[in-house]
DNA sequence: GCCGTTTTCGGCCCGACTGTTTTCAGTCG
């Protein structure tokens, strides 16, 4: 997809213009355009194909000039002005301004005065104490830069959603012990449910910030303290994750929660709406022209004051949420409590850790009505996949167990490998015995995009009404998605009544939010499944649900919110 | 460079923390 690529080029142009100390508003224009492209819910190629430059200019932040640059990229694969700009500076200078604590001004100073144009040169100069004598610099700044380099080298970049969730909970648990903390809310990209989280943003409501700040910076999980102020502190934890804490009074709760949740683009938009009314929005509230607070105690007010419907955190990505909210068209998003079953899980028959009975019992605890048991087929050897005979025996076993287990309906399924030629790794007569089939690619990930797309579509065509599991095969932080034309897959899913899976495992979260929305628009139904390999993994469902929420999905879009009877009727078993 | 039921020119989100200053610049979110 070109959206991210172009966004990255615009960001790079912004960085270069910053070093050049160009017009700051021009820089912001590039940054804003990049942000909007990153979160765009349509493919730029499609936008351009459908309406040319004019259609591109309908994207917020894209005007005459930038639409031409996008066109240039789509046609030639590069943007000449970026190349020209990059030639004005040594290559390494961009990595300098990405060091925490270093910005364009400092980078420029160090380049001009000391000829520093790489991370390595910077490190050596700082260690030799050459930075502290420059104007505006000092011992502490030099030490800070060295720390920033260390932080960057040790930094893990982004963290998985469950990792971030667990660490946020650990901080919340400690802060809750303080009587001064009236309310604690993890915000930021974690609250918006982004697939990975860069850092934690935790909001605390209190009239006495000091004890909270002091406790926060001295928690056991703190590796180093980046900032320790009266109402705002920042720390780095032992796992390399950064956490920011902010304390505001109760009357500012809504405004602060909104501000701290983001996204950045969403926040800026609200503040611009306020400006137009002659008001001001900050993390402390909504204020009129005379500086009186007229809203912001609750988060609902942050929208209602502007005549907008409440926008759930997962939708605050500048993907059309303001237009929808103004028109009263914010969907009623699916909730974890809507889930009635799990349609993808493994048992000891293949690579699961728990037996059929144990999985059923755990699912009953979650008050599920049904589960689909989906052990692997023979091609997936690493997972001890079952051949035709063993698959058949396993199905009998599931059906027998279904009769003996009360309170939950066990459905007999299989996770059938889609072989490289698009055929299925289980004979037709055994497939017939399944209640519901899950199809998945587990091999030959390196196929060319056209072949992979054809392979998957062929499999769906062979087995209409099945579920396509983890449609891109990605493992966040480990393995790239295989090349596949998901728009074509979605189209085929609509044609063959196939269901697309949102795999709830924090490493997968695939389908992504972006394509959930595309699937919905195409009338394709979604299954949110955990792919659990042990009883405790059934609890990962919440991450799938939040991804579906980010894809604007409602209860009726997700098949495993349906009662069993409806699922049987629609899927025909 | 974008944008406009006040404007096609003149605006452009808002505030905290740090360090080097002695009133503020740079950076961050």
C-alpha cells in the first residue's frame, strides 16, 4: 500500500524543512498531510484512479501542491523535491533529530559547529565533552543527549497491545494505593486500541499531584526518570517502554482524558473547532473568550459542546469520525459482551496445550454459547497437523464430546491449510462432516502477490461459506504480511459468502482495522477469533474486539455475536 | 503548504518540563 510510503516521504520532507528552519507552518502542513495519509481508510491508488487530482484534494490536508506530489509518486515511485531536499544535507542528519531530546535546532547547531552528521560522530563528540561548550548547551544537555542515544539503541520501538495493557495495569495498581488518586485512566494509543503501542499515557485525577508524581517516578518498574514535574512526569521502564503521567483536577477530567487519548490529528481538529467559535480547548477544559470554563468535566462534553455525537476512542483517528458525528452517524460499536462464541481454537489433538474438554470448560466460564474446534491439517507439520484419517477420528471425538458436555455447544471444525495451488488440505468427504471450516495459509509465504491472491480466492471458491483465518499471515514484530491483494480477497469473500477473520492474538490482529471497514462496506461478515492454543488464550478476545471497533464494526457485522441458530442458518450447518 | 457560512490573504492547537538563562528557547506530546 502506497499510503504509508507517501506519508513517510512527507514526514521526511517535514524533518528536512525543520533542519533548514523553513516556514514552520509549511512544516506542519507536511506533518498534517502525513498523519492524515497514515490513517486514511482508503487506498490512495484507488482515490487517484477514481477521481484524479481533484479526488486527492478532498483528503484533509492535501491541497494543490501535495496532490501533485502524490500523483508524481504514484506514477514514478518517487518525489523529486524530496530527493533534492535530501541532497542538501548529509544522510545521517535525519537520524540525529530522531534522538529523544534532540531536535532540528540542536542538530543544525552541531552540524554547523562541529560537522556532526551521524549518530556515531555525535556519540564520540558527546563522550569527549565537546558539546557542552557550544552556545545554549551545557553539561546536562550533553549528558541528556548521551542518554537519548542510549535510549534509542535500547528502545524496542513499539510494543504489542497486550504487553502495553499489562504494564499499564501494573502502574494503575500501584497508583490506586494512593488516597490522593481519585481516578486513574490509561489513555493514548492503548486506549484507542492501536495494534502496537509506543508509550503509555496515564491520566490521574487529583487535587494533590505531588505524592502521585513522587510515587510514579519511584516505582519498582522504573529504570530511569526522563522528567519529574509538578503535574507531568515521564519514566522509562525496564522493558524499554516509556510511560507518561499527567495529573489534573476533577473539573478537567473530560478535557484531559480527551487530550491524552488523542490521536494528535483528532485533538488538533477539536481545538480548531473551538477556535472558530472563539473558544479555546486545552487539557484543562473548554474555555470561552473570557477564559471561563464552559465544558470539559466529562469527555462527552468535549463533543456535545460542538454539536457532535460522542466519538469512542477507537474512532479518534481522523478517518471521518467528525463528519459521522456531526451527522449522528457514529456506529454503535461491537462490545466484548456481545461475543457469544469463539470460532478458532486448537486442542492437544494438534498443537494446543489443553484438551477438548478443558477448552470447553474454559469457554463456558466466559458464558459462551458455542465454540468451534479447529485443529490443523496434515500440511502444517510443525503443528502436528492431522491427516485425513486422524482428522476424521478427531471430528467423531468432538461430536461425541458435544453430546456429553452441557451448557455449551461444541462445533466440529478444522483449520484447513490452503495449499500453494489453492487446493485444500483435506478430502471433500471429510470437509462435508465439518460444521464450519476455517481456511488458512501456513506455507510458501514468499509467493508473488498475484499468485497468493489467486491461491486464496481459489480456496474460498472451493468452499463457500467458510472462514478465512488471519488473512495476511503477519506476526507483528516478527514476520511481514505476505503479499496479497486484500481488496480482491474482500471482493471474492462477498461473492462466495466467506467470512473474514479478525485474529485476536496480539501478534496478529489481522484483518486489520483498515480492512475491517473495507470488508463491512463490501457486505462481508467478520469472525473475531482467538486462535487459542491454551485455555487462558481464550481471554485474548478483547484485543480482537478492539480491532473490530477500530474498523467501525457493529454487533451485526460479526458472526460470533449471533445466536447459534442464526449462525447455523446463515452458514448452513 | 493548507484553508475559508466572517477571509482567496493571513491566519495556522495548546501547554508542560528542562536547561541555560535571568525571561526564554528547544523539545515533547
